[in-house]
């Protein structure tokens, strides 16, 4: 059993975090008390303490995000760092990052979360609701949603109000309109419904069957790529912009890749598949082939050249098509950028003359990691999996490797030997 003695006023932030980690480690080894009443009381006290820790965590994440420190460690975004390094699910990473970015816009929420007067669930519900509002509406929304909290509404109810916060503000101001009606439809066929919002926009809801979803992905995914490392739009915002580009006629021709054998195209029953592994019935594959045309894709020498040597710098369309069937996403382990948004990477660097433009010397990486690999080669470890695909593993910056473990979070306990001032 460890002994922890901390002067709360004199201790640095790192010393407090280390003490908290030691206490949490010890607490995790304890059995729950026999008394259910005691467990109920302890649960409420521990949950309240955890909520206040979330306030501190939001401050840390906000500072990392504002400074772009995660990029120095090889992560293209703060959310990617939270998912990969800390093992958070996408939903948890998103709500923590949203809280970190919006906390300065909702001062009442931030103060009440830090004091233990507001739960983390309520705080993230409110910050998610105000994320796309301007500053004026944000202030009004904070007041309205905190009012619902004080009236005793559950977090789920507050979230429902938050999803239609513009309507709630309009209702309070006397400018509301009749609720939208959404038709109830089945899922056998693709369908879309659109309804106007108060500000002249449109809500879109619907369902696409696998065939139409493949066309959607083939058309919009390449257009929804981040504009650069400073593009802070989330996937939903980039997808909306891509859809707008398609509707305005500014898009390129879409591409859908269906993998099947010749017997399927000539009447056989063997199913085909999309590049993400989704099975496609043989009859549906033939319908796609009739509408889109058929082109051979050969691994090796033949009708489609896949080995171009050093004579050609850029990969051919056929090579990219092969790579998109091999790599579901960026070759960097745990990077979730899909194949359609990735770039073709020369594994050992074409400019150095080490990696010819041959299919077995190429991989797919997102644009951010492609540039990171070029500028920070000492932070990329390259290996192959059992299927022959290249796998890139991120390494910490050289100046951090001596003090911070690269293993799973918590594998070596709290950091030691570090004493950062508060």
C-alpha cells in the first residue's frame, strides 16, 4: 500500500495528478463494501468527484488542442489523439473535445461543473447543443438549457431540447412554427425527407440501401477530405459541404468499386463485395456493372501495369484501385481516415530512390500522415501484417521517449520523475 501525503496549496499540478492516480490505483483494488446503502452513497460521492475531474481534463485537452501539441506526436487531430492514445470511443472523444472547445462560451456551465454543481453529462449535453450557434444564441441557449436542468429535467430530456434549441429559442420569443412531421417509411428502399428550419435551412433524414450508399460514398467521400491541418470542420460539416458541391455541379465523376469474379458477371450466384467488405448479391452486382461499366483489375503484369519502377512518380489509377481493395483506411495503426480519402504513399520514399512505384512498395495514408512521415521519419515504425499490408506505428517525439512510456495507457502506472509547475 502506498502512502500519499500532499500539501494541496503548495503542490504542483503534476504532483496533484500523481497523487490522484495513486489514490485511484489503490481504490481500484478495494472490494465494494457489503452495505448496499454505503455503496449508493459512495457512488454518488465518487461520481461528483469524477465530474469535477472532467472539468480539469477539459482544461488540459483544451490547451493541447489550442497549441496543436498532438501533431508533434503524430496525430492529425485532437480527437484522433484521444481515440488512439487514450483509448476513448469516438462518442466519448467527441463530447470531451466539444466541452474543451466550448467551455469558454458557456461560463455558467464551466463554473458549475468545476464546483460540482453540474454533472459531466449535463455539461456535455449543453456544450454539444451550443457548438453550432453564434455567440448571441449560445448565451441564450445556455440560459434556457440550464433552466431545464434546474427544473429537474433528465439529461436525456435536456439533450432533446438541445437538438431543437433554435426552435426552443423561437418558442420563447414567440416566433415558433408548427412541429415538423417526418414520414414513417420502411428500409427496403432508399428514401429521403427534407423539412425547412426556422432560419431557411433544411433538415435531412433518410436511408440509403447498400447500392445507393456505395454511390454516396464514391461521390462524396473524396470531396469531404479535410482542406488541411487547420480544417476544424467535423465529418458532418465536411460531408454537407461536399453534398453542396455535388448539387451545384462542381464535383467529379463518382466511382463505385465492386469486387467479383467473372462467373458472377456472366450469371453465376457467387456474391460480390464492396471495398469495405459489404456483401453484394450477384444480381445486384450485375445491375451495378450494367450501369457503371466493367474494367479488369489484375494483380501483376498483364492488361493493367502495376509495376512502374522509378520511371513514374505518381501511382496509376489501377494501382490506386488495388490499394483501395487492400487497405480499408490509412496504413497508420488506429488512424480511421477511410481509403477513399487517403493518398498513395511510397513506403520507403520515392524521392530518395528507395521505393519504386510498384504495387508491393506502396501503401495508403491520409494526407496528414503522409506529410508527417516525410518530415518525421524517426517517429514512424514500418512493418507488415500477415496479409502483406504495410502497417505504420506512431512513436513519441525523441525528447519524450525517455520520460513517457509508449505502452497502453496505465500500463506502467502514473508518470514518475516529472514535476511540472502548475
